[in-house]
C-alpha cells in the first residue's frame, strides 16, 4: 500500500531530471524498519491531503535522507 502512494506524492514535486529520486525513495522505504515505514506512510497521506510536505516525508525516513545520499 505505501509503495503505491510514493510515486503519486513525489511526482507532484518532481522535475524530469529527478527520475531517480522516486526509485531511491522506494528502496529506502522498503529497507526501513516497520516503524519508519508507518511514519513515512502517514507523512505521504498527510501530503496528499494538503496537510504535509515532502520535507515531512524525508523527516520520517531513517537518518532523514535517502539511501546512498
């Protein structure tokens, strides 16, 4: 479920040259602990409802960054 929300959320703020960001975000979330995945899911849902931001999504990630960053 969470993976289906990521492309939508990121595509709203994505530039064409940022295509790799979505893949890295999905990989980061896949490898994150369940607790972190739940926080990211909530942040993405909040963003879709207009009550959140991409900054909140990154704040919910382990280390507050994408893997490999």
